[in-house]
C-alpha cells in the first residue's frame, strides 16, 4: 500500500511537471562559455606552437636543439617514447628490462621512463616512428603550458588580456625554449595545474595567499 501511494505521488508529479527535453544535437547540454573560451585558446596556442616549432615539426629527420648544438639527449628521449610504446603494445611486459646498460637487468629504472609519453603511443604505432610521436608530445606539452597559464590566471581573477599574456608567457619560457631538446624541462603544465587546483579548493582568498 505504501509503495503504491509513493508510486502514485511520483507519477502525479511527473504529470504536473513534465521534464523538458533539453537534448539538442549530439550533446545533451550546450558548451559553457568557459569551455568555448578554452577551446578557442587551445586552438590559438596550437597554431602558435606549430609556427614556433615549424623547423622541427615539418622536418621528419631533425630535432631543433637550440643552444645545446647536440641532438644526443633529444634522440635518446625519442627512443624512450618508442620504448614506452613498444612495451605498452605487449601489456608493459618487460618494461624495466630495456636494452641499455647491458648486461645489467631492470636498466630502465636507471633512466627517465617518462610514463606520460604513453599517451602518444598510438602515434608510434601508426607512423612507425618514435621521432614523430616525440614531436607531437613536445607540441602538446607547449600547448598545455599555455592552457595552464590561462587557467591559473582565471583562478586568480585576472582579465582576459592578462590571461592571454600568461598563456603565451608559459609557452615562451626561456627554460623551455633554450633547452627544448631536453623535453623533461618543457612540461610545466603539471605544476601550474596543481596550483590552480589549490586555488580552486581554497575556501577564502586569505587561504589562497
């Protein structure tokens, strides 16, 4: 009896207040203003970074080494990207037993595994070249740096011009641009994202300071 009465109450509510169908197109809800802004910023930074790295991105056999004048570190990092992709294909079996420092075992632990580069493993599989995936990863890191700069500026309450300046500043960081062959120095977006999350979760401006 109680269940019947409860069900009748729900049905009567649905009849009195029918749910509106807000679905339009392929999305249930339209994109928010903030999301649309981030998409525009990301596309702008993508074009800017492509122009910035055109000497590297559009030359399949070279890597821009900037001031170091040596491609050793860059090509070793490209090999690391390829090794990560190769091991991911077999379920990371033998991941630490990389073919370096023979005859020692588990030698990949002596290096810098850079597991985040597993994200570009499909590019290695599709192109057959870890160098292509390395360049795509470099491009993504620079774009992510710019987005992180914009995001943390928004969290701090700055206006749009300042946000754009912060984004381009993160892309053009001297540490990243002068040693761009050392790809470990490029992705600062994780640091900025961490601080942005702290600002978002802080209960008051005093705690943020």
